[in-house]
C-alpha cells in the first residue's frame, strides 16, 4: 500500500501539467521574481488557506501563518516577514485574517495548562483582558468566542502598526495600509472588519511613535 503522502506528489504532477497547459511560460515567469501587493497574516488552521479563499495566484500574496494569527513583536518569525514584505517587497496592504471557530482562541479561554503553548496563548488572554467588559456582557458562548476572534484580529493589526518599518514607509509613501478580516468557516465568506486605519494611527501615535514625524497623510488610492 502506498504511503498516504505520495498522493501529494501525484497532485503536484497534475498541477504542473495544468499550469503548463494554461501557459507554457508559467514557471519561467514564476521563478524570476515576486511582486505581491498583499501580505497575509493568518491562522495555521488547515481549513483556512490564504490564496484559495482570496482567489489569488502564486506570486500575488506573501503569506505568514501561525496559531491564531498572532503578531507578537518579540516573535522574530512574524516581524522578519513583516519587515521583508514592507521594505523589500513593497506590499501595499497588510491583512491580518482570523477565522471563526478558531481552536487557538478557544484553547486560550480554557482553564487548562497547555505547556509550551501557554506563553503564546497568553497573547489572546491579554486581548480578552483588554476587552473584558464587552466580552463578559455577551452571554452566548459561541457569540462571545466569535467576538473575541474579531477583537484578536483588531489587536494584532495594532501590533503591526507599532512596527517602525510600517510607520516609516507609511509616512513617505502612504502605504502599507493595514486591514483586519475574518474568514467565516460556516459559509466561506470573508468579512472586512473595516478597521479605521488612520484613526488607529492617531490613537496610538503618542505612545508608539518611533519616527517623531506626522503619521497621517492623504491616503493613496489603490
């Protein structure tokens, strides 16, 4: 009996054939460079794949994923991805995308010792602490978890904005713009939380300014 992972290589062969049928130069073009407009920071959950749910092709989105789409500025993996995307790839949009029914969010709200995961999940517990009054007033547990997913996305967007590379490029170019989304696993739809990027900048500038410059400018359209 063939190993179960071998089907992946069979799928890869089919995918290569399909791409070459569509465009004989597909891989020649793909191998030359990448110039994505989007950085997508999402959850590692196997049900929430970035390119597929966004309807984008290889080379069109730069992706970073971890448990519960956390942007902890002490996490060199996340910060390195963001800095590379902002300074070298020149992405125009940074998307933090959570999803309903997130196992990481549910685990963070469970009175249980998760060992090495505890410090990571504490990021989500901190989000709950910041918004405890609102969340505790939501009586339905599922609705409360859904709202925590949204608030977690919001706080991670703020963590992105705290980074010097994001602030500095926004001052000079008006990009990147930070967006907060949620993927609804129940119906497959993306939800834009419509985070007011410029007002968030104003709110946090006094504390998190790393540039000693005016952050707010006329936003470019793209």
